[in-house]
C-alpha cells in the first residue's frame, strides 16, 4: 500500500514525530485561514449588496412620499377650483368699487350695492381663481380655508369693535358703506 510522504519520511528516520505533527498543524492552519478569508470576502459582498438594496428601498420610499404629496396637492387644488366654480356669485354689472388688500397690495373689484354690503358684513368672501377674483359665500370660503388658506383673498371678520371708554367719537360710528 502506498503511504503518505510524511509516513515514509518518519519510517526512514529523516523526520521525527514532533516535527511531523508541527508540519501537519501548520498545513491545517493555512487551510483554515484560507477558508476564513474566502468567507470574509463573501460576507463583504453580501453586506454591500444588502446595503445597496436598503438604500434603493429608502430612495423609492422617499420618491413615493413626494409623489403622494404632489398628487394630494393637485387633488386639493382641484377641489378648491370646483368649490369656487360651483358656488361663485355673479358680480353683475357692478358700479360700486370695493377695495381690499391682497398680499399687501390694494385691489379693487366692481360689485353691486347688495354685494358690497354682504362683503363688508362678512357674508361673502373674495377668493383667488386663475389670476382673477371671485365672490363666494362665507360657508364656502371657510371650506376653502380649511384646504388652502392662501386662496382666500379677503374675508371680513364679523366681530364687534371694542369701544374705548375715553374715545370722544364713540357715539359716532362710521358706516361701512360710506363712499369717499
């Protein structure tokens, strides 16, 4: 039978038993370290692949959130436009100019006397629609305000003014429909 080289050297007396065992251990250690380095390389590639998958999933999630927010914004804009279109009040051939502030600028629309009274008492509101202004009832304006407050150009507050006790002109109220 054929014997291993190590056994043949032992039998011939060229190598002693301790030296043979030492060589065997060294060879075994070399094999183990090779296997570990292969496993480490495989683990690193698996880890980098997992990280890439996680990063892609995170990017996709953020993109989906942005798309949802944009779609929601468009839906709200469509709802507001529909509310205004369905509930706008015809200004008619208005002869009375009604001044209001919009983004720190004074704007003027022409309305009828009845509409002017309703605007000043807070029953009607002025809302923005496609670079223009429309009149809607206060109830509709409040619904629009819940969706997007920036669409409301003017809504008169229906509050009672606090009268100062020392005001000498307290008995003389200025009417809302006074024309200068």
